[in-house]
């Protein structure tokens, strides 16, 4: 993802949008690689945004916005971003909203800027292998949970709710995302490539693949 940003980098300042950035994992890595970058992080979750504020401080502009709303981008500090980066997030949006969002993101980029979306997006020509890869990945994940090597999604949220600072924010989050998680919609990578082409990007393709996960890229 960051190699692609570097490849299209032109004059300073480098402006990056970390979309549905959660705690700021992409922003932190981007700042390690590009210390002078102007980062904007957008998300809706008050608990994750509090962690993002704590770890990023004044090194990023943090914006609370709901990507399901068509006016979500009106509070962004910039237009003409060099790159929009997003990971494990856009499967929270339904198909029609994501198609429209892709067009909105194109408009937020400068000509020559790029969008990278990394997420669970299987290769639809590999159904049997994908099933087997997922089964193995699930076994490895279950072993890590059983060994206490990492927290599961629900264990992480339970732990966050025990923290006195985060507890009220986690309660707010349960109101925003009543099911704990938005409905998931996981089309194959080919769906994303078609939607990005229809959104008007001039180059579209797969930047990276690891098992059933992939990063698709689109150049304005
Ligand atoms: C699994 S997290 C990924 C966070 C970050 N990109 C990362 O890789 O660490 C998914 C993120 O999408 C955000 N999200 C989901 N629906 C959203 C929406 N409608 N508007 C803004 N953010 C949303 C969630 O709040 C959450 O922070």
C-alpha cells in the first residue's frame, strides 16, 4: 500500500486519507514511512477514535463521519488527496453505497492520486482453494486464541469495556453499531474492480493478494 503511495508521490505535502481508520494503524505506519505527510483519519466509532487521538496526537486530523451518509466528506480538511487508504472496513457498507463511495473517493483524489482498499475479497476463479485456505486460517486463528496469544474480536471489546475511560465510549458504540458489527458484504475482488472502473478511475487492478485477502488499487 505504502509502496504504491511512494510511486505516485509528487510535490510535498503528501496528503493521505485513512478511511474508516479505526485506531489509526494505517496512519501510524504511513507516518513512519512519510514523516511529513498530512494525514486525515475518518471513522465513526467513538472508542476507536479515542485510541486514534491518543496515539496520533496532532500528527493527524481526526474526523468523525458516517460513510453511509452522502455528505460524509464535507468536513474533511482537504480536497485533492494523493491517496485514500483503507483496510478491513468497506465490507461494512452495502453494495450500492460502496459503489457510490468509490465515485466520491475518486472526486477527493488529485489527478494521478490513488485509492487502495485492502479487505477480505476472494478470487472468484479459486472457490475450492479459497475454501481450503479459509479453513486453515480459521484453525490457526483458533489456536492463537486458545493459547492466549491474541484476543478475539469479542474479547477485545469486552476488555475495552472494562477500561474506565473507554467504557462510556464503548457504550456509545453499541448504540451506533447495535449488532456489534455492520452487516458484512464480501464480494470477490472482481466486483471491486468493476465498481472502481464504473466509478471512473483510469487504471484499476489487484495490488496484493494473500489467500482470500487482497488489496485493490485504482488510479485517478
Ligand atoms: C475492522 S476496523 C478497521 C480499522 C483500520 N482500518 C485498521 O485496519 O486497523 C473497521 C472500521 O470501519 C469503521 N466503520 C464501519 N462503518 C463505518 C461507517 N459507516 N462510517 C465510518 N466508519 C465506519 C469502524 O468504525 C471501524 O473502525
